C-alpha cells in the first residue's frame, strides 16, 4: 500500500517551529523513499513473472527508451542488439522534460519535434510520449505499445507519471546515463531517481564501488557493464578512418560556481582559444561545445544570444562547428582534443590520441577514480600560456611524450574488449531467470 508520508509530514511541519519542521520534512522524505523502494521491489517480482509468461507464449518483449534530447542519445548499440534479438522489440518514447520555463533546460514544442524527427530519420520505431493538444505527459502504460522494460537516458526532469516508481508497476526500469560518469558529485548517483531505478548500469567496478559506498541503498541496483557510448570503439576497431587531423576544442558548460561541477574554463579561455585558432588555421579546427553551454551562458547572463551567434560565426569562418551527438567518427579522424569535459575525455581516451585537459581555477569538483586515472595520464593546462606550450610541443612538433603512459592506463581500465550492449542484454536475461 502506498502511503504519502512526505505530504503528511509536510502538513505537520506547518504547525511546528521552523527548526523542528525541517526535521519533520526530512523524516517524511526518508519514509517516502523507504516506502517507494518496498513498492518497487514488490512490483518487480510481478513484472518479471508477466515477462516470463510472454516469453513462454512466444510473445515479443517490448523495450522502450525514454529520451528528450537527441544530442544525448548514447544507447544506439543497446537499441540495435535488442533489434537483432527475435525475443525483443525496441521503441523510442520521445517526451518533454519537466524543467520550468526559467530553467536553461526548458523545452518547447519545436524541441520535442526535433528529437522525434532525429529518430524518425534513423528509421527507429518512435512515438511521442507527450500530448501537445492536452499539454500533458502520456503514462507509458497508455502508449500505443505498453513497455515491459524501460531504459532511461536522463535522470533529471523526469515527470512522475513517466518516472521509475510509477513505471515499476508494469515494467523493469533500467538507467544508462547519457554521459560517462565523471565526478564524485552526488548528483550522479544519490538522487531519488538513482535509488528507485531497478538496474543502474555503470562503466566499471571502480565507479560501482565508489557509488556503492556513498549511495543510500548501498548500490544494490548497480551493475558494472561498460557504457554503450564506448561500444562504438569495440564495434569499429577494425575500421579504417581518413585522417583529417582535426584539432577539437570542446568546452564544458559549468563555467562558474552556480553548479555542482565548476569544470568549465570557457569564460577564461573561450575567446583566447578562438583568437589562437585564427592564427593557426593549419591545425584544422573543430568547435564542439557541450550541448548545455550556450543555454547556460545565456540563462546566467554571461552572453546574449547575439553574442553567442557572433562567436560561433567566427568559428564557422575558420573551421567546423559540431553540435550533434554523432561525433565519434570525428574523434577518430582528429589529431587531438582540448577540453574541460570529463565525459568527452573518457570517450576520446579510447582513440589513444593526445588529450589536453583544461583545468578550472574555480575549485573544480574532483573526478571519480576512473576519470582521475585518465586525466593524470594526459596533458593538463592550468592557463592559456600552458595550453600554448602543450599545443606547440605535442601537436605542432608532434612530440606526444605521454603516449606510453596513456597506453598503460588503457590496459589497466580494460576498455579494449568490452561490449556493453551485450553485457546489458545478458543482465536482462539473467533477471528473467
């Protein structure tokens, strides 16, 4: 039985002194989480029983992928492996995130149509999970195809009728983040969402063990499988690429202390790197900003829309601007990456090409143990002068003196032969046993 503990204790808090009221609210929150976890656990047994029955009767298992931003679609290899397994049928459910209008993540109708068109153009089975006429979210059990398994790609701004608690009543809930786990910040593993989802897939045991030590549920739902965005490298390891010798500049969005990461160096280096690129066009530049950078800069009033467009226009005049999610081919055709984004650093690390980490001077959140190993094996620039020196030595003079160090870490992290999609499919099948 579901009991709305949080509302009960919130109501009680209205009639008590502020200090005691805060304590009551916290008690209510803890009881709600505990109650929801029991509810989810009970539902899982019934859902697995129902899925087993479908398999027994040779019925297809419906697998839905919840998505609201096509630039963060990183689960193609999982969609494909279900597509090629006669027991499953995968679908894409395109919805709207529930961020408020004054938030940098706020979405319009056109944003959602853009996501839908992205998957339609990929010939995926795609449905809208948002009703534009009613301006409302469609519960997944009311969709044209009722899912048996739901994969979440986003842990934030998930509307409750599409969230893991409600969905657990009729489907197994799984989570694969759209990003590679990078920091030790609790936002990556400690929200209610992270506890409520039944299978939370992570990159490796280093990350799994760190999360488990710090999660409220002690990591009971964590599975170490690799990440599907890295399956590209496994599936294309014998592919021959045309070497375009791109030098990629990929700035992160977290440019100030108004967030949990503080990694972004764009305010200090964004224009300096652009001016440097203008004087070194032979380095064949690509500007690849994080999808949230532009909106963050505008929302926090660092730049106007016109100023951002002017900046991008200057990049477009000397190089390529890359703003889509399909950038791994670009990585393989490049010669080096300059970035302050931990997720990009892990992806690019698999190319084994020179990687220059831009270190923020505003007390950046530490990386998790896995990314920390990668960053320490790469080049690090704390300011523009150091960046210039590294570019001159490593890229222009072609003296990649940390190459062997990167190779050593690459072997230690055992990325070469890991196929995450296969590992996740096997885990799902084990759940059904």
